[in-house]
C-alpha cells in the first residue's frame, strides 16, 4: 500500500464513521505497518492525531534506529 492510499482511506473512514472510525483506521494502520514499516505507520498516527481521537497508539519501531 502506498502512503497516499492510506491517507485517503483514513480520511474516508473519518468522514464516513466519525467517532466510530477507530476499527477501520486501525486496519489501515496495521496494513501500512506490514507494507511500509512502523515508522510510516507512526507518521500517519501523528499526522491524523489518531492516538488522541481513536486511542491508536504509535507502534514499536521495526528497527533500533528510527
């Protein structure tokens, strides 16, 4: 998955489900982590403030240096 696609899916879930979008967004974040790594997933978590809004915490880094 490309990061642009992930952004669109997150935005779409937020618009469609509002406060209930957490599960859909979590699936996107997990797919991003699998395809692009934890650092990229954490960027999206920060960018959309997902930790505060949906209780989606940043992920452990895939590597010792991030």
